[in-house]
C-alpha cells in the first residue's frame, strides 16, 4: 500500500480544513516546497497536492506553486482541486504531474473522462493517469467544492467510471476529513468491493488507522492532519505496510 502525504494549498500556504470548510482552517506552513521536500525525505511514495482555492472557486489559484513542487520533487506528484476543464488537465500533465484527480468535470461530462483516458494511456502502469475523486457524504458523491450533491452512490460512480477505463479512485469521506476520528470503514469497504484501486482519505490519525485501511484492501492512503500534528510519521507508516 502506498503512503501519500497531502499538501493542501490556500493563498500560497499549506493548510488543513475540517470537513472541507474554509472557515475551519489551520495554517501549517508558508513554504509548500519545504513541506514537499520534507515528506519526500521521510519516504513518501507520492505527493498529493490540492489547490483549495481552485476547488472552492475563491478567484485565486496555486498553479505556480504546484509547478514548483512538481519540478523540485523526485517523487510522482498527484494534483487535485478545481480541475474542471480538459485544458486544465492538459496543463497539469504538461507541468509534469503524474496523476490528475477529477471530480466535478468527471461527473458533469463523463465523455471528457473517456477521451482523457484514451489520450493518456488508460490503465498502463506508467501512463499519465486520471484518478476519479469520490468525495462523499452519507454515500452520495459531492462536487463543486464539496457543496453540490450528484445523487450518485459510491458504488455506482465506481462502476460508471470503470466502464470508461478508470481503475483508480480517491475516496474522501467529507464528514471525516480533518477530524482525526478514524477512517470511514463502511464507505471504503463499499468502494473496494465495487472494484478498482481505492485511495483512502479522511480521518486517518494513527498507525492503527493505516492498518485498518490496508486490511480493507485500499491500494493507498492519504495522510493529512495527522502528520502535520505529529501524531503519525510517514516512515513508521511505511514500515508497517
């Protein structure tokens, strides 16, 4: 199982939100590049960078910083947050992103996903990859900065996008995200059963939580607030998986 630290960006700073709420924000660093290098040295398998300004449509973005992280990192970089057009996806790949995570665009225009999969190598292991975001509340997928319900269930979303050539999904339980209350075992189990590779995100607070998501069958786990608060280290998480 891959260990993937998150770098969430807002106004050029590394932050963490609770349940996706920008009013409930903690700033951890003014230097995203230093944080990226720290997690790289700690043995991370990949870096997950989220542009919260773009996701929340604040009128700002962090593309310049994302580009710097991609250029400086020796690890693959997965980019997410507010990527709502084919042009934006292409821009991320041109900057050198290994993976692009799609939410709103994917659910509003599934045909765009199929085209992007064909263009970027589909399921080949070393291809530039499209990952579908499954941000969910009570089993319903949310889009538009976690505010708009699609009325699509988790398992249905996975089935739909697997038919278009997607084989990896980032499942975030919004009610767990940033709370350090443990993973959403039920939702992750549903996602793993539905098929494809599942990246677990939301609520991870300890090594025991990492073991839980590994035992569920998740292919990767994203670590956020727990590593910033010093409750969990990347190297110890790597050691147990």
